[in-house]
C-alpha cells in the first residue's frame, strides 16, 4: 500500500457519496490510519452532481488541497460521465475506476474514455433489491475493498453497524451488510 | 485518558464546548458554522452538558443574549460565520468595551455580495480593529485546542476581553480528520469555573455595566482596553504553557516550519499552512531552502517577535485569503509593519488567494516559492493566485 491512498467519488446528491466517503475514512481510522473525508459543497439539491474525497495515510496528513491524482475513482451514476470528466487525474497505469452500471466493462471504458483498470457493479440493483431505494454507496465501497484492499471488510462492517444500528435498526443494517458482501463478491472486471 | 476521534472541525469545537460546559450558549445557525450549534444542541438535549441553550431569532439577538448572560456572571459562548457576524456587528463591537470574556468560534466564510458560502477570511478580517482577540487554527485539532485556551485567556483578570477562534469554512469545519480529545477531567480542571470580580447578579455589590461615557471618560476606557490587549500577549503564552501539560503541544504566537536555514518563506494563515508544509518538504527534497511561518495569534499581533523571526530571510511571500480593498491585504500589512524597524529588510511580495472558496493547491504554493527564489518580487504590487485571466 502507498503511504497516502486517495479516493474520489462522483455521485448525485442523495446517493450517499458523502456518507460513503466518511464510512471509508472511519474504517481506515479504526485500522489506525490518518484520514481525511471531505466533500465539495455547492448548492445542495437532490440529483445535483457531487464530489467527495477520502484520504488514507500511514503518516499525519497536513495538506488541505482537493485530491488531484486519485488512486481510485468511484462513479455512482454512469450518466455523470457524459458531462463531467470523472477520470480527471486518474492514472491509466495504476488508477482504478469503479462504475455503478449494468453495462459491460468495455462499454463503460468507451463511455468514460478510460483505458486503465475498470470495474463495473450494479450497485443500484443491489440496493434496490435489498433496501428498495437507490443508495449505492455501501455496495460501491464493497467493490472498492475487493478491488483495492484499501481497508478490511471487517473494519467497514463494524463502522456500518456503529453508524446505523441506532438510526436504521438491525434489519436495515443487516441488509446493508448483505449489500456490502454481495458487491464484494459480484464486482466484475 | 485522551481519546482519538474521527470528527469534523465543527464537531471538534463542539467537543471543546462540551468540556467547557458553559452556563449559557446563545447562537443562530449559519452555514458553515451550523454543525457546531447542531452538535452542541444535541449535547444539551441529551443532558451531557447542563448549559442553558437559548435559541434566538437572529445573530443580533444571539450576541445580545450572550452579552446579557456574561454580564450577569455566566460563562457564555456564541458561534457564527460570515453574514451572521455581520448581522451581530453592533453588539460584537460593544463586547470589548464591556470587558466581557466571551469566546466565539468563527467558521470563516466569504462575505456577500456576491453571495457565497465558501471559505475566505473576509468575515473575521473585518473585525480586527474593534478589540477582540483573534486566534487562527490550521486544522480541527488546533480549533479544538485553541477554543480551550481562549476561555482561560479571555477570563484572565489582566485581560477580560472577548476571543474569536477561527477555522476555515468547509475545508476544516466539514472535513473529517483524526482529532485527539483530551481527558474530560483534565480539561475541566484546566478551564475551571468563571469567577468574575463583579457581575450583575451579585446583588450585594451592585455595579453599572455599559454606562454612558462622554468625552470625559470614554477615551480613558479605550486606553484601558488597549492595555488589556497588550497583556493578552503575555497571558496567551502562560495559559498555553498550562494547556501544554495536558496536550503535549506548544502554543506559540506563530509556528515556524523549517525556517532555521531558510532563504525564503511564505507567511499564511489557517488550513493553507498545512498544504504549504507539504510544498516546503517537496522543495526541500530538491535542495531549496524554503520555510513557512504560520501566524496563530493575529490580535494582539506580536510585532516584535514577528520581526525577529522574519528579518533573517531574503524574501517573504505573504498569502492573504481576503482583500482590504484600497489598502494592502490584512496579513501583508502586519508583516510590512513588523519589518519597518528592521535594518536588513527582506524583499516582500503580497499574494491574494482563495476568495470565496477558490481552491489552492500545493502546486500553486510551489510556484510562489519559485517566484520568491527567483527574486521576481515587487512589494507594492498585489498578485493573485489562480485568478481567471
């Protein structure tokens, strides 16, 4: 693992990317890492494009610049690639792109113009089947963990329980955990 | 035992307020200060603190309530940002003259117009001449610690002045970072209780606060305020030494980073100083002698100490996150002032950056260092970073 691992998430407001960025950071925090999780804020309204960042480091973090060269990019809505340069700064040699899509990897590569390591996951499908809503954040994180190993699955499971048990109840938490594991198994190269 | 948490700068300040457990908090939520008030309100609602929280209809009322409570003898706090600070201005300006030790976290945000919710320092930099002590924080950890320090500084009998504790809007207030929250008992012992000599609810010793003072005594009262400001320089260091025993951190007037053998330095406040440290390290690896000075205590401004720290460099770039329209930018002005008595004045260059939340990158800061190293500076010119051409 690199000293500093950086993740950028492109989503639409309401898809839970800000929470996703935070859950990922907290899982790394549990593993004793230095973390930053911060979104780009605009005029918040459901459906508007959002960007969220997570930095995970073995050393104390001092920088407060936005992430310029992410190690991984998660795209929560494939339609965003039509108007936003979602792969900006992502290295084709080492970078990882994960897109929430029902299209094939080849099609997603064409849509995004990215020729590096690309993965697709029907995160919305998983979320709809388990929770009945389009909240692809937890499945997207499952895919990221499988592909990069940036944090352990158990650490994220623990964070999800801590965050949502009181708020959502046991049944929904278990469905979120199921979604996480399902994504972990299903993510396709 | 201290405890590490992954929290935002806003939550870190709310944690400080939880440990301070003020008697009264009156505040009105305003972006990006809102999560401070939100978190603190939940502490009140859950009985974690026994603070009387007063929901008010505006910032003018928030500061009025805080003033009333503080005058009555309570330890009273408020928090605001940008337009909120602007709206409460009438009362804010009265607090130092009333000698009320109110501590107010400020989450720096641009001032309208055009309307903008993002970070710059034009809100608090507009309040540098009215007698509030000002402390700027680089990250969530510093915002937390500076808030604790501010309580003791404000309430010290030789000071009795209000303190604003700044953090950068969104960048710090809404960014999650690792924050060490010190032991509750140790912090409570450090902040103690407010014990004012005089207060309105002390009915056995009635006194008047905020009376009319015409040309006979107004001037003299203002002169006393200035003396208290100068006393704050000494008390800041004393209180900082005490806090060091809990935190293990130091509380200087300004932080000096890799300045010992530096030829050129950047002077910059708050979160950008963190980014600049990374830029310094990268240029140092290339053998370039660069360093950083991060002012922390901005009011009172430590002119003498700053002059001694700065006069040894060849060139200094000062980065301001606000404009003082028609004048030199606020931080640049103070650096120029500090160096006036110096025999070997470094070359100076003023830069304005980041207004309304315009991002600043490590690469921008490296460019500034290269410019300073090349000698391409003009002390009378204000340059702009990442401004659209």
